[in-house]
């Protein structure tokens, strides 16, 4: 029975991956259509904090579910950031309206699962107000 539960959880995690869109323009289009928040992550190769977010925080099933249900995700390399955005360190995660405007402070640096879930919930609350 225990093995069955582990297999079930593994199968669920395979289908819950966070889907990244290819550009901010595409993210705006989908955010408007699906009434979601844009989560724009700015990273750089070899960044330990970026890797922690990708392989630990974003792999958490509750975080994956929260992002999939409420956010459109797009990722940019530090060297190719869209105009109007600054990199304060990596990762820098901006939360945007469907028109691409910032409406809350960015997440700068890595956060553990509990803190990042708190950030996602506060972003959603700010977005609804």
C-alpha cells in the first residue's frame, strides 16, 4: 500500500509541473484570457538561489498547484530582461497584471516553501484589491 501511495504521488507530480510561457507578450495574452497574475522570474545560469527555487520550491506539490491555478509563469535570463524591469539579484520574481504593470513588490532571492507560499498568497490578495 505504501508503494502505491508513493507511485501515486510521483505520477501526480509529473502532471503538475509549472508551465512556462515563451515571452512576456504571451504571458500578458494568457493572463488576460485566463484572469491570472503574471509571475516573471529573472534568473542566471549557475545561480544557487535560482536552482534552489527551481528544484526545491517550485517542485513542491502545493506550490506547483498554487502557481498553476493562479499564475502565468515566464522566465528571463538576467541578460535579456524586458525594458522597464531591474534585476536586484537573482532570482528576482515580479508579479504583474495582465497589461504587464507591477502591482506589488518583487520577491528578491530564494525563499523556502513556507515563505514563498506566503508571498504567493499576499500577491493574490493585493491583486484582488
